């Protein structure tokens, strides 16, 4: 009986190890911090970036470290154009998969090199930034006033993203750079 259990265990282990290569491996995309050190204007921000599922999409909130995630086009179809993608979310979250990663992959299929921007957002105290944003009274003067500094920082992050891609364009064989956004992006 010991030999059967040992044989079965070895067979299962062998199948698991060999099948790891049967499935497509995830692409490791380079993540670039936009600023050396702390991003200007958010020096006292200490909250932890988090994510939650929103309508079957992963949303990110409490972003205090702006980054770009690079999605390179296949060399055989690359057209020399970069698009910086800014996901939306009302400056409280980022629809990172649906309005970021999925768009980047689609752009890649068309020959574009894509950069998904994770820009700074308002600090959320709950685990549901959408509900928290709605409870603040969207469109009211008070709501807009509290978002002004965050919007300024988000715009600065967008400009820093364009400057970074422009200064490193030769690394990716880029001749043109564009930027697109969804909603608040």
C-alpha cells in the first residue's frame, strides 16, 4: 500500500510540475515610479494603497505613490506610438483593470505601447471608495473644494508621466506620445 501511495503522490507531483508550463504565464510589466522619493505635495500622506472589486472590476484607491505600468507592443506590429492611459474613478478610485490594463492590452493589439497611469487620489477612510465618494455630495461646492488639491496633484502626475515617456522614448522606439483618460482620468 505504501508503494501505491508513494507512486500516486509522485505521479501527481510530476503532473503538476509539468503542467505549470501548459498555461500561459502572466506578463511581467515594468512598473515605474514617477517621482524620486515622495511625490511633491503629498509628503505627509501615509495611507496604504488598497483595492476592491467594483462591478467585477478591480478598483484601486488610496494611491499616494504615482506609477506607470508599461505594456509594450509586440515588436512585429509596434507603430512607434505611446498612449498613456488614465483610468477613471472620480478621484477616489481607479478602475484599473477595465479602464487601464484591458485598454492597454487592446492598444497593444493595435501596435501601440501603452502606459497605465496610477495617479494620486483622495484619501478614503472606508473600504468602499465609491460609496464614500457618493456620500460626500458629488458636485457640491464643499465636495469640489476638498478635491481641488487632489485634482492638481493628479494633473501633475499626468504631466510627469508624459515627461517620463518623452525622456525615455528611445528605449521603446517611440516617435509619438498621446494621453487618454476615462471620466476623472
